[in-house]
């Protein structure tokens, strides 16, 4: 079983030779690898969220949407009061407050009409030792327990995003021991098959075979109008989190394949509010490592489920050029990895490092472990002056 990025690259020479030989036998174009493509992540906020806040609080309190808690914080950087919603229950009550949200992993089998190529998360893949994207994802620390040390502090044996959330508010939670959690309960559904029209997607060539490049607007409209409604009979609804899983498919913006490449996003819509996430597990060795996209997007869903939690403006870091003013905990550290985590299946996973609450709101000292501002020590100071 492959483990880590160095071994990954070493095995590419062998695995990809076989995979690419198979691709070459098929009548497919050579593809292209435009040099300007830049990996990035997106958020598609709930429309009219601020006008709907009272309604959403009621939905949460009556369990017609996911459990949400409200926070208010005064940032010393500008003296302004910021408020928002997170998934779970408040960590500020020092009690045993475990919340579990059912998560439906939905593998999406995408057929690209321009080539007929099929990207299937449930199929054995030569680029990952003939394992499947579905298996590697569902057996990862996104859903299964591992022991986590963050900034030299043992924050517990749990899922990665729960461990991050505990670290996020460590000054308030450390005295409670192992009694605060925000967890995902996993249900895996059968793969759904979707055909991507020629006008909405192109097949590209990566380092280890092909990857898909799909119009995010076309896809997201399909998710909201067709895919999620079609899964209602299987239990998917506003009280849980559907995660749509791709194998080596990224997305482009503004209808332009050259405005690539979104590796994943989270979003919310409807009433009661339905949250969901879309993630890629890249086996083409082109964009990202294993669960880095999943950790980025699930972490952001946990901390900013509606995509609307405001912060003092920050920027010019990570994937962000210019200024941004939201609590997207993955964006400042896009492409920066947490310590690798080896799971019982023998695979060594690479979650992304994430930024703490204190980093965004410029809290000093940080309420995170070790007095640092991200969960693997990359940020030793906060986000700094208001970005302008």
C-alpha cells in the first residue's frame, strides 16, 4: 500500500506506466496540461443568509437542519463584533457536548462526453495500487479515529476534523478532558452516474493518466436541482451532510476551462437549509494528495457551514491573492499539509493543515494549543493588520 508523498512519487513510475499504457490503447486525444492552471478551493454561500438567520436558528433548534451553534466575538484588530454559526454545539460551556452528524458519501461516476472517459471512484485504480478512491476515503481519518498531537498537545483519539475543532477552542476545552466532540457518522451510498456534456467538461492529461475538468456552475446546478432531490429516498436531507466524491475530476469557473482548477467546495441552499460538500481525491498525481481536499472542505463546512461567517479582512496568503473576509479555515493554508497519519488499512494520509479561530479574529494569546494559530504550527502569529 502506498504511504506518503515520496513513496507516491516513487511508485508513479511503475503504476503510471501501466495505467498510461492502458489509456494509450483507447481512442482518446492526448489531452493538454495548461501551465497556468492553479489548484484552489471555493465556497458557494447560502443566498440571502443574513436575512434568514432567525429562520435557520429555528430550523436547527427543531432538528430540521444540521445542529448549529452561534458565536459572537469582538476582534481587537478593529474593535468590531463578529457573529456567525458553526456545526455542533458551543465549546464555551465546558461540558460534555458531543454532536454527531450523519454524513453520506456519494461516489460520483463521471463520464466525459468529449472522450467517453469514465472517472469512477469505485473502480480499482492503477495509480493507487488498484485500490479505490471510495475505499481510501471512507477508511481515512476524516471518518475513522486516529490519535492526534497538535502543536505538541494530545487533543485526543478521534476524527481529524473533530480533533481540529477541539484544538480550535483548546483553552476552553482542555479542562473538560475528552468530553467535547463534533463527529461525522458515515454512510456510504452506491455510486451515481452522471454524463458531462461536451459543452461542460473536457478531459485533460495529468502526471498519472487523465483527469476531468468540469464546469462548476453546470455541476452545482445539477447537484441542487437533480442529484440531492434524487437521493431523498436514501436518507439524504437537510439534517445530514452529503459529500460528493470524485476520482480525479476538478472544476473550472466562469464557463472557461482555462479558469481551473477548483479541487472542492462546500455550499448551502434551500429551506430548511441543506449543506453539502464536493471533494476530489486526485489519483492523476497532478493537483493534491489523497484526503487533503476532504480535510479542507469538511473543516470549512464545520466552521462556516453557510459560507457566510464574517471575519476582519485577511489575505495575500495561501490560495488568496488580495483580501478575503470569511472563516474559511483551509484557504490560508491551501497546499500545506498536517503531519501524515497512517491508518489500519496501511495507507498514510495527508490531511491539510488548518487555521484556528484565533488567527482570523486576531485573538492574543491564541486559544489554540501551544499558543499557536494553526494546528501544525505553521502560523505562529495571527492574520495581522486588516487587509486593504
